[in-house]
């Protein structure tokens, strides 16, 4: 489970857009999803992304620069993801 969390967290941090696509995953981790699973996966990923953002902000005491560093993403990406989830950094 931890390995899956690490793969998803890394892929979310590096994803260029608002949705995680199979192409965003390491080649050795890709597999076809069953029909109808895409919506459920998207919802799960959105919940996971929000939780990762909340955790990073909490650990960084609301500091956007530090939260972005902890997630391994740029501040503009962090702000875009925060906006998508209705979250805000304190500073």
C-alpha cells in the first residue's frame, strides 16, 4: 500500500494537468482499468491529492513555499492545486 501511495503522490505532484492519466504513471506501473472505474479512480485521486495538500500545508505551518518544497512541486502548481480543492495557504 505504501508503494502505491508513493507512486500516486509522485505522479500527482508531477502531473501537468488537473487529472492523473495513465501516461503520468511510471511505465512499469500502468495497466488497463475496468470499464466504469475511471470515475471512481478520479474521485479517489482527488481525495488523495487534497489530503496530501492539507498534510503538506499543516507540516509547513501554512507556508506555501515550504509546502511546495515538501511536495516536490513549484509554487504555481501548488496554488493551482489548492484552488482546485478550495484550499488556501496562509502565506
